[in-house]
């Protein structure tokens, strides 16, 4: 049993923290939104009034925040690294810019603190079920220290390379996911406009060569999959603005290496239009609304 501080209890961090409590760990949690803390404290975690209070005496610190600026502000701007025990391990699970991950890891290392970037894949369903994929960057020895804890929240753990490499792999994955969700939406809308039932078409694609994560687990059309955000008015899940952030990170990575990512850029523009239309807080599968707009 480890003494763990968990910071950021949103759609992903909330259920991840619950799995650690269920796994017998001693958890102290913190989020800026008090209501987000309730499920964790009801399950037996201790609430901390600040991130500094949460990390006091922690052997492991886990963070699950929205974006690079939140992570840099927490660890560097607010100086949280100064409050973390030098013997502790920091596991940063947010999806952020590889350069931000490297910057914070270097500052941690300067204090003798081991840190890995460990962004996740698998969505809120995977976070609840404890079946996430962790894509880790950093020292192999630090990953081995964190592995028993990651195993309580996920079932696949990959070591992508040095600090920041987990983020690079995650950004590539999410660029593809953004493209696939938009493409799946486009195909379903085309079928429906031509008289097909979206559930029948989804069944056909799920067993044919166009199948993908969206048709198997996360269908964007309302009513096709009762457990998917599409059937819950796109509440919870993975926000459109978070997908837009990830496609922006992919664009930055492409610019810095002069890589061509025409489909990733097109997808980024589609999600930007969708967010601009006021849908930024809805799950990203609501991109299907762009295609359902009345002609
Ligand atoms: P979210 O917006 O639901 O949760 C983020 C939480 O962080 C919020 O509860 C917020 O109050 C809290 N927070 C922000 N700043 C804080 C601070 N300084 N101290 C304490 N708490 C703070 O986001 P999410 O969907 O849980 O995603 C978190 C990260 O995981 C993002 O980087 C996202 O891209 C990534 N991700 C999300 C999914 C998904 O399906 N939702 C899947 C994979 C990866």
C-alpha cells in the first residue's frame, strides 16, 4: 500500500482515483472543484484543501489535469515540486506538450525527484473499468517503481522512450482518433441521408473493413450505443475542447519537424468550427452534429 496524492479529479482522474482506493492505497485527493472530490472521499480517500497539503508525506504524486498550462503552473509556477519529498515518484497523466513534460521532468530531476509522463488512452469507460492504456515516457527504473500503481488503473503499459516520449505517442494516437471520429460521423451521416438506419449501418461497419474504436465502443450517433456519450446528450466523456487541444499539439509537433499531417490539420479545423459553434464542452463525438446540420 502506497501513500498517494491524486490531483485533478475530473472525468478521468475521478474514476482513476477510485480504482486506487479500491486497490487498497492510502489516497489524499485535491481538485479545484469541491464537488469533484466527493465521490473519492465517499469511497475512503482523504480530501486536501490544496495541492501542497495533498502531497505532504506522499510517496507517489499523480496528476490528471486538462492541459500543459495547468501542469506547468501547478508544478513550476505554484512551486509544488518544492513541497514534494525528494524520494517520491511523480506520475503525470495529463495529455500535454512533450516540451512541457520534459521541462517539468527536468525541474523534478534537479530536486532528485523521479518523474514519468504517463498519458492514458481508453476513455472514461476505461478509467472506470481500470483498463486504461498507459503510454509512458521517462526513466525505465521510474516506470518500474510506478508499475504496480499503474496496474490498478490500467491493463496495458507501454514504455515509449525518454521523458516526453509518452506524450509524443499519445498525440499521434489522438490525432488518429480525431480523424477516425470525424470520418465515422461522415460515413454514418451519409448512410442516414440515404435512407439507412444508423444502428444497422454501425453494425455493418463494425464487422467490415471500416471498423474502428468509434464503431466498436464509442458510436457518435445518439441511440446506437446506450453507454456512449452520444446517447447521454454528449455529457461527460472526452470534451471537444480537449480533442481540439490534442490536435493543436499534433500540429505543433508537425510544424517543429516539418511533417505533413493534412488529415490531422483538417480534423483540427473541423473540431475548431464545432467548438466555435458552442460545443466545446460536449463530448468530442458530438462532431457528428456538423454533419447532421440541416441543409
Ligand atoms: P476534466 O476537465 O474532466 O478534468 C480536469 C480536472 O482537473 C477538473 O476537475 C479540474 O477542476 C481539475 N483541475 C484543473 N486545474 C487544477 C489544479 N491546479 N489543481 C487541482 N485540480 C485542477 O478533464 P478529463 O477529461 O479528466 O481529462 C484530463 C486529461 O486527460 C486531459 O489532458 C485530457 O486530454 C486527458 N484524457 C482525457 C480522456 C477522456 O476521455 N476524458 C481520455 C484520455 C486522456
